[in-house]
């Protein structure tokens, strides 16, 4: 725990998805709540890449937005370098906020189309008082070259660039406040495969050069395998498994982790038996009782249908599964 830069403890977020009050009165319906994240805890160590994976709707992006302050947690705590981010505001939060940034999924939507690229990259510097005027312009030109673009690109608008180039601009913007921690919310999912590899290699080079720590959000396990030191597997808002990168791919413990890995094409043609993905993720407004994965799990028993499993330590990681806990898997 001593080298943990970020700690998440019991993080929970629910959304009120009820119909308007008058509709509920006429139709005699109760209020409805969607639990996007439920009691999630993990830590991210300095200098590592921690990945969160799972199907769409598993709560990955919601966690990312809570960590950077775009959403408030319903319950739980977020600590950055042992300083509580939940409930902190004013000057203390402003000083803390400079130390982390976010790279968004869609490079076409995350850049202001009315601003020059130089103004987009310089904004965090100006906001946090790091540089202004000629000094900011020199730093913008340097950052553009760091991410593989030209300093002269500062005078252009975002629409003059391709998707991969726009994501490089977004990375330069994230670096401009000199952060220690960057949240990467599926930063390559909107890009062509050939461009994805370039961006991922750039991010790894920048991590080594600037000593960055990443939270990497993705549903693509091949990307996660290339980037992550440790991996958390989310299912319907809960952490199903937590393991180091190599351990998850060589010896997945949770049945859901195994199912995700079976869906990855076996390019090495190893001949191992594979099982296609079965079923669909349940409705988060009305989740199944007990373990949320039990309707899709071949190992489920009566206990799985009644109780919610809690994480237990296994092989240096954690897994929330009664089958693993009881030795049935």
C-alpha cells in the first residue's frame, strides 16, 4: 500500500432512472435506480498501468469519470497520494487536480472544434498557472513534437487532422499540466487498427519518459495484454477478478474472465479448447439476485443464486467467486 498513488475504497454509483413524478403517480410505479458501480475497491501503484476490462455496461467509464471528478460517488472513497478526493474542494482540490488528467475515447468529440490546437493544449497550463504567453507557445510546440506532430500544427484547427493525429493532440493536452496520473478511457477504440498500435506505443514511451501512472479502460483484451501490469475484470459494476497481467492471461480464475479470454481469437493456433460467449449482460436496473454472473455461469449452484460473493485472495490476486472459494473450479 505504501507505493499506491491512487486508492479506491468501496466505490459505488447509482443513477435515478425513474419516470417523471406525474407518470409514476398515474401508473403507480416506484422510483427506479440503476447501480452502475457497486462496492469496487482497488489500488494503482506508482509507475504502473492498471487496466479495467469488461463488456459494455460493466461500469468502466463510470469509474473513470468518478476518479477525475466528472461524477460524484454515491458511496465510497477515492484517495490520490493519500489525500481524499471525495469531499475535497477549493484550493486543495485545485492543487490536487493538476496532478491527474484524462484522455477520452472519441478524439472527434473531445477537442473544441472552434479553438486552434495551440490554445487547446495550452489551456491546462494557463488554468493551473504553469506558463503563459511566449513560454506557453514554446511548451505547446515542444509537446506537439513529443507526440509525433509538428510545432507548426499549433496554428491549425482539429478538423484538419485525422483521428490518430487528434488523439495525439489529446495526449499532448493531457501532458501539458505535467501530470503524474492519466486516466485513459478506451483511447484507441475509435481508431483504425494500424493507428491503434502507434498510439499505444507512443503512450508506453511517454510513460517511461515522464514516469506516468495509467488507469487504462478497455474492452479489448489484446490491447490490455500489451499495456497493463495489473488487470481488474468488471462485471455489472462489480470487480470479479483482480490479477497481474500475465497471470490473468495464463491462469484466469473467475468463469467470466475465462469467457472473455475464450472470445479472443487464437492467433497462435495453440489448439486449446474454446467456448463461445453465452448469454447477455443482465439489466442493471433489475439485476439477478446473488452473483450477477450466475445466469451465464456453468458452475453456478444455489449459493451463487442467493449470495453476493466477496473478493478472496488467490495466487497474488483477488477473485469474487464461490466456485473458486470452495474449490469447485
